[in-house]
C-alpha cells in the first residue's frame, strides 16, 4: 500500500497514458504517485477526439501496439464504468476515385496480413454503412476494430480504478529529478517538496522532452498542433469514424506545414466531431481560420448534410511528436530508474493501455507483451545531456 512520500513508482503526467501506467502498476500490486502541474487530462488528452484506431497504421511496431491496446480497451470497457463512453463503432475509410481505392485496397491487404480485420466495401455499398455519405465515392474499407472513448473520463476512471494504491498530486510541477549513486533515479522534486521512488515514468505528453531534459537525457518531443470542430447536437447521422484515405498519409508525414484531412464521427451526446489538422508551430494556440475552413470543406464533401449544420465551438491541442512517429516506451539506459511513456503523437489515447501494461511489467520485472526495442527512448541520440538535478 502507498505510504508517505515513498511509493514504488512516480508517474509524471495525469493524461490517459499516465493514468494507464498508474492503473496497470496498481493492478500489479505497486504503489503509485501521479504528479501533474495541472488537472487530470489537462493537456493533450483533454483535447483529443478519443480515437482508438488500427485503420491508420502501417504494419509494424505501432500497429502491434495498437492491436494489443484494442484487446485491452475491450477489457477496460468491462472493468470501468460506462461513463468512459467506449463505443466499438468501427471505422470507414473511403476513396474518391479508383486510383485511391486501389491504393487503399493494397494498404488494407498489408494490414490484414498483420492481423487487422479489413473489409473492402464497393462504392455502391458505402451508403449501407453510412447512409448520409456523399454519392459517387469509388469505394472504401470497413475496419470493425476501430473504436472510440471519451478520453478525459477514461483517464479519470483509470486513476480511480487504481484505488488506494494510486495517489494524485495535482497542481504540482516537477522541477527536478533526484538521483543517487551511479546516477540512478531516486525520486522527483516539486515546489511542495521531494517525493522518493526507485522508478519515475515520464508520461508528460508534449512536455515529455522537458521532463527528459531535467533528468539529464535528450528526447526530441515536439508539439504538433491540431484543431477539432464541434457541431450542434444532431441525431446519429454519422455512425462510425469516417475519413478519406489521405488521412493515413498525413499521419505518417513529417511535414511542419499545415495538413488537413477530415475525420468525422458522431458522439453519444449528439455533436459531430470534425478533425484533424496537423502543423508544427510550437505551442502557439492561435486560431487558424485556414485549418478550420479546410476541415469544414472536407467534412461537407464527405457528408453534404453538414453544410447546413452549425459549428458551435472549436478547440486546439498539441500532439507529442517524435521524428520517427513512434512513441518512446520503456526504460532509459542513460538514466537508470527512468522510464518513458510519451511521444505517441495523435495515437496516445488508443495506445495508452498497451503502454501502461508495458511500463508496469518493466517495473515489476514481469514478462513483456511484445518487443519494445523499436520504442527505445535512446534511439535518437547517444549519451546523456546536461541539466541533471541531484
């Protein structure tokens, strides 16, 4: 059980990834203190749509992580309260012309060989799945494994489900990483004092690079801004997650320029959510009229009925971007006792359970559910940087 200021594990960050780390660690019998300078889900998690996607991932390490998380989210949907709004609604990716449809079929074929359920849909059958889709589309692929969750509520319920083994310290910024003999982590420092633990998890999302820096290592996490449009409440006119095939290319792109490819989905409460834009502009939260204009136009081209629907608000968030589009997960050999669980970009909500389980298994010395080599935190540079707080 958790006692005083000496838990088994400190998690820096109370978003959904940090919450999943705390949940699985607590379930493994470890005591956890979660520290965040803001509230639960106050960063990227609170600005997310709640996408749990396999449809947008090429075969490889991230897809393996996503398939594991898909199974774990199903388990969590049974274990956590209905308030997390888990919906196994499926996804539908569409192509406007035959060239795009052929590319989509090839992509889906590669995914299917990696374990994804991908069902080709001819153009004349798309409206069987989504009656309000624009006519004349060439075809699509249905992904029944895609799902959705309400991310902020999911984070809150994961933390609550940890019970007495999880302690929250909100409104406290971690200002230093404490180290001992051999540079091993022994806790953190905040304005309220020190908290001691043999393991510290960097689950700080877009600020993961800063937490790494104060631990004396380099992790090149950068913010990638995105906007979401929210419509007035509607009947369930969009049944699934629907997006055009070029969204996949945008996700994989390293461009800093503005990119938009509409992802459209209904919600249990009625509003339709329209994302997603991507651009690297630092932490600039300024409203981008151009991004919103593009998103609205793309959404209307897919669902013409949205042309007469009011957008009642918009919000922005920052995805934690790493240059190779893979998260950093697991122990950092440059700083013994430090683990990372960040850099998931726009997939953090979907990948949170697998990330949390990996972290818990590393800390307790258990069996890892998959090869975490591709997610090594030290894959970008060699050696530790400066800024160590002892």
